[in-house]
C-alpha cells in the first residue's frame, strides 16, 4: 500500500499519525480519532500498529457499553491474526458481560411527574429574547453554558453573539463567539474552550501544528467557512476533517455537508488557529 503513495502523501500521513497519536494519548477513548489513526497506519502498511489501534478502538467500545461494535472490531483482527491471544481473551470477557446483561431488569417505579416551574413574565421574556435565533447555530447551547452558569450576563451574550444575515455577503472571517467574549473582558479563551470541550466531547486539535490541506479547504464554499469560522483541514479515506470552535452549530453542519458526499469529522480548535487558517485559505 505504501508504495502507491507519493512522497507528499506519505509525509502528510506521517504528520497525521503524529498529531492523532498525541490526541489519543490524552483522550484514549476517542473512537473517531482512533479510527483516523488506524486508517493512516493502514495506508502506510504498518500492520502491527493497525492491529494495536483496532484493539484500542474495541476497548473503547467496551467502556462505552457498545459490545456488538467491540465484537465486530475484534473479529476484524481475528480475520488476519486468528490466534491473537489478547483478542480471544477480550471476546471471552465480552461474552461473560453479555451473559450478565441477559436477565431482564426489574421494572422501575414510575417517577412522579413534576409540575413545570413558571418563570416570572419578565424573566421568561428576557430568556426567550436571548436564545431566539433564526438559524440553529448553537446559540441556545452556548446560552446555557455561559449565561445560565453566570459566566456572562444575558445582555453581554446578546451583544456579542453574531447574528448571521443570509441576505448579506460575507466579506471576511467572523471571529468565534469565545474569542470575541475574551477580547471584551469575558472568560479567557482557554476557560471557554474547556467548557465547550467537556460538553461536546470532541477531540481538541491545535490546528497551528497541523499541515493544513489548502486544496481540501478551498473545495468548500468560502462564505460558509468565513461566516461560521470553520475550516475543512484534511481528507482521510472517505472522510473530511473539519475544525471549529462551535461544535453545536447545526446550520454550519448542514451547509458544509451540502458541499460534499463525504463524512464530516469534527474537531474542536482554538479560535485564534481557526481565524488564521481561514484567512490563509481564503486570501
């Protein structure tokens, strides 16, 4: 497999491996990143690394309770290495776990239905105004993360949240909310990104250390990337890797997905890296 690759392709795969090895060391159960790592190893014909990564993926599935997916991953290893003792032992352990789950659980007593709490009229109106948006751009989730936790006032939130206008052309990259917030004296970017990372459970990618695939990025609409400050930074197999600082933006996901038939794999990225990358791509 490696002999069919150009030197540039090999170099890019090696860089991908270095980056995602770092990511999966700190986020050991990040199946998405492990899959990318496994595919990169496969393209370079590093079979032992492919197998070891497949084992890590299967173990992550087990920890998440997805036993059937773990079994499929282990069985894919056995097709190439039928006598692997680790895989045999792991499958036996999964079988034991599955048996322990086979007995039907006792029916739980229904929980009492709580009456909805009615907020004062002025408070409810203020909240509706804060979270109402014409598009599903993640505003409601950010409101809960920053206003409900008292990190930001509702007034500042409304002031700094970007309101897209589809009728107006995008003339440059729109800075992510967390960057604007930090620049205006709000929570530091590092604190905001930690909150978003914990909520989204996406892998955190320092994009400045990655060799951005300009050709891939430019194959997507300029206005989408600039309006939502995101960048498709690489392709791997049938997937496109995308960096964002707002993983809750469903509108951006829809617009980007409309431009490709490939699967989008999202990564959380520092806003400063994103701004620099988008400006570099769409000069």
